[in-house]
């Protein structure tokens, strides 16, 4: 999935807005793909990188709904967001 890889490259280059757009496209175009779970989580991380903490927290919540096994990671990330406020 090329768009997912593009998102990863944007993250490495600290181009978080572009990464966010790439992960959004993955979520829109490949909703049934197993990579959706990871794309949802990475979308939330990019929102956090952009300082959009409340949006990031909501996306982490969505990620947990999509894949409950992400709950521990999401809780840690949301706690970090709250402590940064």
C-alpha cells in the first residue's frame, strides 16, 4: 500500500501535515484493509505532532474502537497529551 508508505516517509521527514493527509487517504480508500488499524493510530499521532491534542485524543479513541488491542498504547498516548496541556 503505497499511500501508507508515503505517510511513513513524511513522518520521518517531520512533514506531519502531509503524513496526516496520507493516513486519511488510507482510511478513506482502504477501509477494509488490515493496515487500517495502524493508519488510524498513526493519524492520531500526527495530530498530536501538529499540536492538535483534543483531535488526537478523539482519534486514539476511534483507534481503540477499531482495534481494542490498541487500548494500552492509546491510554499512554492520551495521558501524554493531557499532561502536555
